[in-house]
């Protein structure tokens, strides 16, 4: 006899000893659930399956929303990572532009050549900023918008409309459409 057959015989013998003595013709009654009970169990299982499916769908939607939010945040971080550097460069541009205004009024040849060199330098700087999505905001003649402009004062001017920007004190700058620095302006009353 093989080991497997011995194990099966041993298990069968053990079961016979543990069970009460039943004759082969004795029937054991097993209580089967009624049709109504089975239908109720099926409905309960269907409800549980539907709940599990809904939980799965919600979890999948949450995961997808989280992934999309992370992608937007990463994209925003990439886009606006240079904002600090740009804020530091803007005063340099302002200073150069003010120097150009003063130098452009003088007639000395040395100052004129320096003026032309500064013009080229500032053009290069603007080109670099434009390459990274920085746009200058020079709103003279436009309507005042507190989200993009900073009103330094208001004066009356008969030829201008109320709320119109009549002078730009300092240009503003936007990075990919977001204001880095508002334009400082004088507005008509």
C-alpha cells in the first residue's frame, strides 16, 4: 500500500470513530434554506457587490484626480520656478531704462555710444526674459485694473477718461500670464 492510500485509510478510520454509529441505510437530514432565503442571500450579495464596485470606482476616480492635480502642480512649479530670479532682475532693467532716458537727452558722443550699448544690452535682457515667458506690462492709455496695476496717485486730466491710466511710473511684468510685479501708474480721476 502506498503512503497516500495509508493516509486516506487512516483519515477515514478516524472519521468513523468520531461519528456516531450510523448504519448505511440511515439518512442524515440536512436543512436546506428555502427559496425565499436563497433569494434574500442573492440580493444581499448583489448589494454588497454593488457597494464594492462603487467603492472601487470612487477610489479609482480619487487616484485619477490626485494624479491630475500632481501633474498641474508639477507643471506650475516648472513654469514659475524662475519667478524669484526674475523679481531680482527687474530692478536692473528699471535702472538701465532710467539711465537710457537720461543718457538719451545728452548730446555728447561718448554718452550717445554708451546709450546705444545700453539699448542693445536691455534688448538682450528683454529677449532672455521673453524666452522664459516674461512679458512687460506698459498700460498707458488702458483702463485701470487693480489686479495688474498699482495706482500711485490719481489726478484730473480733462482729455482722459475717468479710470484711464495716464502715466506709467514703473512697468509691470507677468510670468506666463501671472503678475510678478504690478505696473505702477497714475490714473485719471
